[in-house]
């Protein structure tokens, strides 16, 4: 399966390599660099590159390419999914997954990679097991280790790997037993010029942070589980119970994990729901014009809340890639700050909170390259925002029960709506 | 090829200089960082000397420090091989981290330093014998990773040994090692296949994924090894770790394509029908109608589809994709669409995932538009998508476009055409072209739109439009001379060679429609000929030739001029073409023959180009594979075979199924997701395991009574299973000695493990184990003959073979009796569709914790559960609940209890009690819990305090009570925040039992031990209906929680159970006599309970 892994930074240097079978020369990456050069943007490097003797499957995250070398047929998603798991693990261990962090922790990284694959086949990818095998570095532990020479490799053997609930460590102990669940929904939408919704869908996740002693068995039930008709689960969730009763029943992993993710699309053909299933929480009034022959363009943008269920829209950030012909902008925001990068032509406006009484707007003019013809496309506007304490789809958790342990856990549930890929075409 | 290798070379050079530069750069910061734990990365070559010293020092910390730096070197790809001797000495270090780092080093460099690597081997050999399974596993892992050919025999030995290790984890490691050894030495193939064969039989979910991986790598063509494990693999699938699932699913896809007939031949009706038959479990139908139907899905085929379906919900995108491809390649056409939603969900994932998924959707959407059409909007392009994602989405949108949605699609395309990403805009124009050809209604609209685009400012857009228009015009050239004229006008402004060439070609092809313009264009071209691109020059020559033929008057000179220019062109293609054209069109004496045909040659009607998807031909590759992604055959790609015209013998898969299911079916009380798997085989499709079990049981015991059921006698059921299954395989595959001895050792191994399972109650503890060992083996060989006969009978029961009349007679005979049993189960099995546990309906809301937790704890491995006599699920759960606290006395709190008859989770000796608390008052009740109890010694497992119970709300809680095998009431206080209520739970004697399954022989043996004092009996007159329509089991099961023991005689019914607290066996025999009397005999050492039970039974049977 996976032969070797090369980590390549954005400037095209290989800064780490690991081989699980016999060593593959790093010159194999030259094919990758070729593709990298050909691509206009870093994202445009094709994920799968065939070379005469190998296949390169790469993943770009945090501006690092994780390039896996494959020698024979394997489902590409298998490799891609695994590489993303590796990145997730690094992020989990080091807080960030940057070149510097990886270089600083190269020994831990190596130990992790060694445990995650055996002969190129995934062995232990559950973070709970890995953490039992290799303790994540903390500043304190690093200091202690350098002084005492002790190690960050777990002394105990990873019993979790053998257990029937492989995702959970054994012998978990907490003084404060708590379980938090965050219901986070992201709304993806494309709004057309006239303000009508072309497509809108909600991608929701329930992220959990469970710190409970022992082997708790949790059940989570929803007020309106019918909303969830397209879900994927953490392996700990008992699928049969979900099928039968629409209740999430699971022995949670220890710590942070994604319990489930779901998808509510506007196209779900539910008899009881109208087409306007996904309520768009903000609207944008825009007027962006370029006139033929003039070197000036007008730019006007006003944001307003819409169907927010009384909750405030916060952390609003508007960004737009203006056409190449735009030299500079001269705009006035009624609130927040805006920046325009004349090189990348990226306009971004940090709005902050939307006050329904006094709608934020950004108005002014753009100066265009003299003599250049008018750009034929108006820029699309990307919007980010957050709405606290509400899940747009209306999903509500009914209750959380714990069995199997005697203590009483502290339980908390938080809702949040965010903009995902929210685009307004102008 | 040549250019490739030179390329390579030059890159290598570059790489070399690169690293040299790196080294140079790094020398500077090192000095300051030296020694710091995290500064490791900047170690350079000069420091290697002191590394050696550090490695050879006595201090662990120094060694560790050194090893960390060495690993840093390896990570950077620097050569650290000269340290090998110093490093290898530390292989036996006590420090775990040091040891691990040494392993890393060893695996990396052993290949280069083979002799020195041998020094470490003995350490691993020792570790292979370590009592700790994890140490054994890791030793095997490293040993097999050392790529030194000389140790192949040692590896082989280690693998063989590990393959029969007790620990599934070690076995898993050995499966991994198989692949490593195979890549090191292919000559070991045959030996390795033997190991694979053995590991394939393994029932642990840990092993399954890894061994299938090894199978795929070493001997993917040995499909025959899979037959016997097929059903097991299907059933285990849900519980295998996610990476293993991917591998197993893709293997099973290939397998299914060789073993089952195509479900696609027939139209949907039959598919639906078979599904219905399946869901209804209408055995009768399945059995009688197969001849009437042309296609009937093989139950195993269905099993695979069913068991993979839940995996569509996996968080692992690779798993979802592999299920999707399995459905695509195996499912009836009308079922494929269930994967749509999940695939669309994956589009929200990372860019790379999107890329692969979109590729696959692109392939699918060509063949099956309908599948993705409802989700069309998910493929709308966002400005932030990467270019290759955009073009894939375009591809899909184009494939999905039809008459109904084309207007929406075109509107969307209009936005894309204006995109700043010009490559994408060009792609959109091609897409419009494809839509125009595919959907004739919009051809004109598209064409007009494209003509409008000709005035676009962007050159690439215009060029692409020209090319697409050219293709469109070719399909219907008649009425479009306007467009051609328009393009001729634009000709001067267009600079993109491809577009110019296209216009020239159009002019030439349709020169008769634009007789005035064409010569003028040629004139212009003559002027600029020398400065044009090659492709334009070629088309100019073509145009000249065509005009010469149609309109030689005006263009003769121009043509000659151009041909002369072409003759001296630098490009030989153009020179050749010119020469050819000249000879063809200008008639001279020598070759006049050909020039007669010049007109026909040059102006022949040409077929219009087909505008079709680039993904059209990808369907020759299996979806989801690397080969599909790169559209060439990747090395190691395994072809998906076509469906066989006639299904190969399906009975090859039969072997092990029948027995395990019988044993399992009763014990399936646990919910857990692990469950779906276990009971499914062809029994699924018949009504219930029970029925067949009794059928085969009765027929076999009639002819000899050393039937399969009895062979295992006291042995734990699991051992029995495995031995029987291997016996059966003996019969079919004739390797009898070997595998039966294997099964013996298996059974012994499992026995050692029996102590572990948490929840199984051993009724007869180890005392019996001794003789059962012998029993199994002995009976195994002796009873095989009878068994095979009884087996084949039950087989044909399950399948739809039409057999001889006698067979049928037997069937009907065996069927008559258990009918009611089936009925009582039916409500369960309706719910059961998803292989849900036969948990009683009433309980669904509340009881779950217990069964499902246990299910999880135990579900992992099929092999390690066992007890002498298996506790099984209740045959019947009375829904009758008793008042615990009336709402009047409870000041609004009312409580009812009932016995769910499930084994108690908290302690095996307890009886579980389900209590429903209801608040009938108008204020919330707080802190409902259990207070004092009497007798004080009473062992109660309280439910967790109910914090708050809202008015009108009710909650169901579970508690466990150890009644100590007496019907004495358990008294305790039910407390709320303000009040205490004394309540008592009075169990009926029947609720103090737990049902167990045993064989008839066991039953008799036990009965033999419980005679005299321990036996109580009574003769009663049965109520009429008990004699006829209803079997005895129903009323008995209602009264007491006992399990049915299969009985050989029609008129004797046996039931077995054990008391919850002390585990004493309770045996009930009901013997029907003439004139509606019956003799009830109860054997138990708890004689008080026996007599109480007798009284209850008498009552129930007499009146019911």
C-alpha cells in the first residue's frame, strides 16, 4: 500500500521522509515538483500523479504537501483519507501542523508514523490508542524529559489496541466528569445577482469533548431526529440503535472527537418540508459597476440580517477577489475595517457584528487601470459569519443520559451556526 | 522514454545540489542548538563522530539523545548507515523509547548492512516467546520488516507460529508479516498461502482486514479460499476496523462478480420481488416459486449488499466510496441509487477527496443520469474551487443536463463563462457545446449564445467558442451560413492558432455557401502565411486546395502562391502536405488518375465529431480504483470479471453456517452494532433459525441420536461450532485428518480463553471441560456420517432446491410442530429487519444500556465467548407489569415494574427489573431514588437517581435485584426529594430463571443427575387448545423464563433454565399423553422452587 511519505513545504523542499518498505529515492518527487510548477495555484496540483514506476498521491494542508508514494493499485481515497488522518493526528499532538512544529518534534512524528502504518497498511489511527503509545509533547514534559532523560513513549503497553472498544483508552480517570457537545452548522450557499438562492445546504457536525471516568455508555437523543437523514458517524456509535430508534448510543472516546456529521440539503425531497428549508440568515445589497472607458468603478455593499431567529450575527467578514484591472480602491466602511491588497486584488472587510438598526455598508470607488477594458465579470463576494446559540436547521438535542458509571457528569450543549462556503454572485 | 530518463537525470542532479545547499545552510545554526532536545533537526554530518561515542556510552539518556538525533538524520533523508554497529548494540535495551528508535533505525538500514543486522535477530527470536502478546507482536513486526533474505526461514517459522498464536493481535501482525515476507521472497508463496488459508478462518475482527490484505497481495486469484469464509467476512464486516473494511469490500466485490449471476438482466419487477420475499421472509414462497422466476438473487449476494449498506454512514470516505462502488458493480439497478446521498455528502470533505469522488460520480453519471440529477445543485461551481474540481463539476453538470433542466444548467453556465479563470471559462464553452449536441431542443440557443461569445474580449473564450461552433456546425451545416460569415469577419481579430485554423477549415468545408468571402480570406492568408503557426498553415493549404477545386477561376493564382510558400516551409509536415495537395489538385499527365478524384477526396462529407465526455471510457475500470483515477491500468490492478452466465455452485459457501447460527440465534439478546452480522446466512431468508433447527434436530435424532447437536455434549457451544464446521468442511474438501486435528487444537485454545468473557455465566464450571475435550474430538470423527446427511437436509431446507418428495414430507412434518413458536417470534422478527436483537418491543426505549454495552464488549471477536451451557435470550417476555406504587399512595408518583427477563448487567446473580416511573402530579418530582431496603442484606443494584421528573412525564429505569432464588419479596423505599414510599417487588418464581440452551443429550444427562428428591411431577388435564393448535412452549415460556430444548419426539417438550442467583439447573419436561392429559416433570435441586414452578405450570397449562 503506502510505500513512502514525503513532506514538502510550499517552497518545494522535502523536509521529512519516511519509508515503510524499501527506500524510494526522493528523486521520485521531481514529478511532483513538475506538476507543482505547472499549477497556477497551490491547490491546483492534481492529487494523483502517475510516474513511470510509482504513483504519487498528495494532500495539501497547512501549506504542506503530504506526498505518499504508491507502487501498485490501491483505492486513492484510502491513501488520501489516511494522509488526512496523519495531519489530524499531528494537529492533535502539536496544536498546529506547521513545518516548524513537525521539525521540532521530528522524533515524535517518526514514532507516530511508525505506529500508524505497518508495511504500508494502517495499524493504529485512533488518536486514543496513539496517545497511549506516545504521549503528546507538552512544554512541561519536554522540560522534564530533557532534565531527567525520561521518555515520551508510554510505559504501559497499548491495551486499547486489543480492546473491544478500540477507540477508548482504558483506565480513564477524571476528578471533574464532564461531557460537552457542540452542534456546529455551516451553511453553504450560492446567492445569485438578484438575491435569490441558487443553492443552500447545511453541513452540521456534533463535536464532543468528553472527559468521563471509566467506561461510560452515553445516549444522546434529539427533539427532531428526522432532520438527520444523511449522517456519518464516529465508529463508536451503534448504528443499529440509530436505525431503529434514532438515538445515538455510544461509548465515547476519551477527549475530543467528532461524534457525527450530517447534511441537510435544500433538495431533500421531504414531503413535509418546503423548498425554503434552509433559511439564509444574511442578505447583501450590492452595486458594483464598471463603466466602459472610464477608469473609475463604483462599489457599494450593504449587509443585513434576515431570518436569524432573533440571534445576532457576529464575526462577519466579507472578502472578494476583485478583477485584475482594479488598481486600487477608495472605500468607506460604516463600521469595521477594510483592506485591499493591490497585488492579489483581494478585498477584505472585517465587519464584526451586524446591528439591525444601523446596517453596515462599504461604499466608494475603485480605480481601474487606464485604458484597460472593463472587466466582464463582477467579483463574487464571500461572506463569513457566526450566529451563536442557534442551529440553523433547528436541530435540538433532547437529552443526554449516561449508563454504566455511577457518578453524575456535568453536561453541556452548545449550538452555533457559521457560514461555510457562502458566496454571493454580483 | 529517452526524454524521460534524461529528465530524470537532470532532476537528480538538481536534487544533489539542493541537498548540498541545505547542508551548507544548516551548519550555522547547529552549534547554538546542540544538546537541546528539540533542536535535533539541525544536526549535521560532522556531529556523527560524537554520536557514536554517545551510543556506546553507559548512560541511557545519552544513548537516547543520540538515537533521537539519528532519527532526525533519517527523517531528513541523510545517510546514517555508518552508525549501524553502534546502534544495533542497543537493540535489547530496557528503555522502551530507545528500543523503538533502534527498531526504526534497524528497519531502515538492515537492507544495506545485512551481516550486522543478523546480530539483532536473536533478540527478536527471544521476544517472540515473550508471555506478553504486545511484545510478541512488536518483535514479529520488526523481524519481518528487516529485509534480509538470509532470515527468510526464520521469518517463515515465526509467521507460522504467530498465525496460531492465542492473541488475535499477534495473528494480525502475522498477517502483515506475510506480505512482507512475500515481497522479500516470492518463492515462499505456497507456504504463505497455507498460512493465509488458516488465518482466513480466523473469527476475530482484528485479523480479518489484515489477512484479506495479505490475500490480495499474495494470491488474489485463489478465490476458492474465500468460499468458506464468505459469509463470515460479510457478517464481521461492520466490526472490522475501517481500513480493513475497504480492503475486504473490494475483495468481496471481485468475489461476487465471479460467483453470482447478474442482477441486471431482468427488469425491476423481479428485483423488487426478490427483495420483498426477503423482507417478508416468506419461506414458502421462496421455496416454491424459483422455477417460475428467471432471476432470483442468491441469498449470499443479498447478504453482501445488506451488510455493506450501513457502512455508507462511515466517517471514513474510503469506506463510503468502496461501498458505493460495490453497489455500482453488484446491486440491481434500482438499488444503486441509495449510495447517491452518501457520495454527495463526501463532496463536503477535503479537496482531494472531492476530486476522487467527483471523478467517480462523473463516470457514474454518464451511465445513470437519474442517480445524481436530484442533487444537481451540489455540483454548482464556486469561485473558490480548484480548477480541476471546477472542470469535474462541469463534466458532471453536462452529463446530467436533459430537456427538463437544461435551462437552469445553461443559466449556470452563463455565469461560468464570465469567470476570471479563463481555463474554466473555456471548459464551460466546451460543455455548452456538448449540451447543444446532446439535447437537440437547445442546439440553436446554444449556438446563438456561442456566437455572442465570439465578441468576447477574452481571446481564449473566443477561440474556444470558434472551435465548439465549428464542431456544432458540422452536425447541421445547412442553415448556418450567417454564422460562418460572422466568423469570417472576426477572423482578423482572432489570434489563437486553433481558432484561426478552425475558421479556415470551416471556410474550406463550406466554401460553396460563402462563395464571396472564402477567396478573400484566402487572400488574407496568403499575405500572412509565413508568420502563421503550423496548424494554421496546414489549414490554409487545405482551404486553398478546396477553393481551387470549387472556384479555380478566382483562386488559381492564390493557390499556386500558397503552395509555393508551403513548398519551402521549414516544417516538413507542411512541405509534405503541400507536395501532396499539388499533385492531387493540379492535373498533369502522369497522375491524372488520382486528380479525377480530388474533389471527392477533399470535399467528402465528413462525419460530425462526437462531443462526448472524457469519462466515457473510464468504466472499463472498477470505480474507486487508482486505475480509474489515472485512466490507465495501474500495476497490480485486478480486473473485475464479468458476471458468469451460470452461477457456480453456491453450496461451496455453505459449510460452516448452519451450526453456528443455531447456537447463536438464541443467544442474540444483545443489541450492539456488532450484531447484524452474526446470525445472517441463508437463515435470514427463512423465517427463523428455530424452525430449521428443530427440523433437522428431529430428523437426525430419529435415525441415531449421535447427531451434530449432541456431539459436543458438554463442550461449550463455541467449541462445538468450530469443530463442527471444520468437520463439515472435511466432508466436502477431503482434507479430513489435518483440519480436524486443527479444530481440536482450536477448541483447546478457545477453552483457555473461556474465563475472560464478562457476562457469560458458567453453569457448569470447569469440571466438565476435561471430558468434553475428548468428546469433541471423538464424536467429531464418529458422527460425521450421520451429520452430513442431516446437514444436507437442513441445507436443502434453507435453499430453494426442489428435491424429492420424501424430502418434502420431512419438511412438512418438522414444520407442523414449531409453527407457533415461529408466530411468537414474528413480532420480533418484523422489527428485526436490520438484524436487530430479539429484544422485546416494550423495552426498546429504555433497556438499551445493558444489552448494547455488553454487545460492544463482546462483539469484537466471535471466538472468545463461551460457557458450558449457553445462556440465551428469553423465549417470551410477558408484557404484564405490576404496580409498584399507586399514584394515590405515591402522591402523584406512580411506579410499575416488570421483568424484562434479560440477564442482569450489573451482576450475573441479579434479576433485572424494569421500573417505569410516571409523574401524575402537577409539579415536578425531584431526586427519585432508592432508599432503605429490607431485608437489609438484600442485594440491589439501584438505578441512577432520576434528577427531575416533569409532570406527565415518565421515565424507565433499570435495577438489578438478587432475590437469592426465593420468591420472597424485595422491600425497599422509593424516595423522592420530600417523601419515602415503602414498596415491594414480588417476583413470580418463573422470573427467577434465565433460559439456557442445551442439546437433548445434555438435557437427559442433567436430568439423570437430578432424580429422586430433586424431581417433582404431576399429571394434568390439558386445556383443549393446548393440545392442538398451540404448542406447549408458549404457556410455559409465559410462566417461566426458560429456554426451549430441541426435542426428538413430537409429544415430549423440554425446557431448560437456571436460577439467576445460584445458577442451579432447572429442567422441565412436558409429556403429552392420550386423552388430553400431560405429565409435567420438573428436575431441579432447588426443590422449593421446583414445586412452586410446578404449581404455576399446572395452572397455566390446564386453563390456558
